[in-house]
């Protein structure tokens, strides 16, 4: 069961990395299109906030995985 959790977490990490790459690429495209620099800076702050939130999510997920020392906690989570 824990192997599935680890695989799922790895999938979330991979998806978050892909999403961040898409956002960063879009910011570069917007800059090339001549979008106002202030608007781009605002969007950059949003992208950075999403990255931070993603790292926080993954940190907490890893924390809970490490704390699962038996099936009782896991069973409660799956209910």
C-alpha cells in the first residue's frame, strides 16, 4: 500500500513540475508578445506562489507518509 502512496506522490510531483514549466513558458511568451512588464511581474508572483504552495503540499504529504507506521492510520485515511 505504501508503495502506491509513494508512486502517487511522485506522480503529483511530476505533474506540478510540468505545470510550473507551462506557466514559465507562458510568461516568456507573454514577454515576447509585448505584454506590460507590470502585468508579467504580477503573474510571476502568482507562479512563484503556486510553486511554494506545491512544495508545501509535497512536504506535508511526505511528512504524513513518514508518520504512517502501521495500517491503522492508513485505514483511517482510506475511509
